[in-house]
C-alpha cells in the first residue's frame, strides 16, 4: 500500500511514477531522490507546512533487514494525536523474504483498519537491496533526501515504540525551548517497563547526552558517545541544553535536515556518525537539548530475545574492506577533529562540512575536547546538573530565538567547573581513603578515578592527580591481597 521508490531499478526524473524526482548517485550508481533544497535555507524565515491547520511531521526511519520497521511506523501512526500530519519516509534495506516496512501484516482488502492501510498515502518507502547497503549513514542520507518541506522532522531507529500523543508532546517540548534552532535528541530509554497497557508513558526520567570519549585507530580517532545517565531532569519544566546529538532520536524543525545533510560518502561507518552530525549542526547554529519527557522508546537487544538475531549491515563487510577507515578519515577531517589528516576524500566536502555560524574551535574549547591529543574530559557534572543550561541557554539565548549566543560564553571556564565539582572531590575521596586505609572506600574511589581518567586530568600534559591515583592504586592492591 505504501508508495515505493527503487534504488537500482528507478529511472531519472521520477518516471517510475513516484512523487520524487530521482537522480543517479555518482558514488553508488543508485537512483536517489533529489534534494528538497540543494543549499542552505534561512531557518528564521523557514515556512511551517500544515495539514488542516496542524504543523506536519516528517518521520524518517532507516531500516536494515529489521522486522520491526513496519511496527514502528504503525506505532507512530496509531498513537499520534493528529496522525494525518505524519509523513513517513522509510529507507528499507532488505533481502528476499524479509518483512517489508510498508506492507501491513494482512492485505488491506482483508483488514483496511490497519494503520499502514488507513495512512498508506502518507508512507513512502525507498527500497534498497541489502547487498547494496554500506551502513546507516548512507541510508539516512537517502532518508534526508526524501524530506519535502514538512514543518518538523523526527529521526528514529527501526525498532521504536511511541507513547500516546507523542506528536503534540514533542512539538510542545520543542516550543518550550523558545529556540528556532533547538534539536531534541537523546539515547532513548528501553521500552521495557516504560508504557502503561493503555500506551501512556510511565517514565519520569530521561537520558541526557554528556558522556563521550575517543576511540578508534589513529589518526582517525573519533568521539564515541557512551551510555548516558538517566534521571529525573534537574530542570523539569523545559528541555535541557547538552553538547551532543544522538542518531536514534532527533526532533527539530525541518530546516535542520536541509542545512545539516547526512554525508553521501561515509560507507561502513557506524560509530562516528553522531559526532559528525552533532558538531556540524552546532557549527550551523543548532543547539541540542535533552527532552524533558520521554515519549518514544527503543527496544534494545540486550533486553529483548527476539532482537538478538536481527542481521547487521556489516554482514557484507568483505565487499567494502578498508572503507571504514577511509570514511573515518574523511569524517574526522571534515569536522576539524583530526588536524593532522591532510589526505582524505573531499567529495562534496563543502556540502558536508562545517557551517559558518559558529567556529568549531569554540566547541572543542568549551566542551574540553583536545583534538591534537585526541583527549576528551567527562562533562556530565556540568550538563546533567543543569549548569550548562543555566549558564548558556538561560543567560545567552538570543531574544529573536535564533540560537544560543556562544560568542558571549567563549571565556566560560568549563575546566574550572569540572575540576571543582568532579576532580577535586574525587581527589579528596582518594586522600581520605588512603589515610584511613579503608579497603572498600579506596577500591570504590579508585574505580571512579579510573573511569574518569583522573590520572590524566586536567590534561595529559599536566596530570595534576597522576601521583595520587598511582599511590591509591598501589595501596588498594596491597589491601586487597592482605591477609584478613
């Protein structure tokens, strides 16, 4: 029932009967929808598309052989307060026999009440042979190409469940930021235990994006976001400002997809896409916020037996050997994260590089990322406590709603905040435990010190706490092996 676009089988100019004009991708040879707008658009004058007076929502899902893709679509449509305003774009990467994203369980003539039948005109599916897949970045690149001017854009994974009234809730939360450049984004809470039988959210907590560190092979090491803290928000009345962006949940005005396009040319990248979009978005003037309430939930494989055997895109990695490292060189070089990389793929680099509204060097300075040494410091005390929101958003959000004025906080001492609230209290814990030779307290403090890499703080070149951590580790080892 859904409108289907082809990849290798389409013809240019929309001759396949689709509403999308198509063009051949020079990198892959596939036919893909042409961009809604090639260049940037002015966010502040961007129109708000409506259906029956309600702002529209573009829902984009990239799916790799995921049997829950159609369930995610049905969940979104069945729980929305205004389902007629939701336009679904699914990029389906399947093999023969896989569950299609756009086909309901039963034929529509047998059961026309199914969500995928009722709203079939609102569902667009781009079909790609899974053997052509090269990872989520390219799939989402195609998904962004399917955008056609909707007021808002929501990006999720293919295995999500929605709470009732999610659409009005997210629009209300976005409006509460009073920021046209606001992007609500986070790692979603597990669906287990999150919904009532009637479909309402039970959660009072939500995750916030603040935990990231470098990983990967030199020189193309990149920031990978780790598990994020989840708690009742320190500021419950509005979304809270955060430094990072998450690919599995992103809600913003539609111009975000136009101005921060997914890269065409990062095959075999899985980890790394988030810091690319996040930093590029920041440089274009966008501000990331953790939602105040959770209304979309994720089904994680570690808590779901039925998801443990879902195929992954790297099952075909033998075809693209070496592409991952080449892509990471491009990714990190384009966002200024690898200043020592000069040779990399520069295909359409201007289109997929940094914006001009903010200097990326200021991002790295404020959020304690040393790109020369590939070293990052823990930010959660600064972010989760609400300090970042109070100092940056509340004091320096521009009156015309055009984003946070980061020039006004370029001298903010984030390092001093982290030292006062995290490093010094932890150093005091270590000293007390050493003085008391308290085995349990020392072990706990050492574990925490190692987790935040206290021995390297504030910088590897100036490791203020190195000797203290070493002394604590040696004493902890002796106490652990001492006779009772």
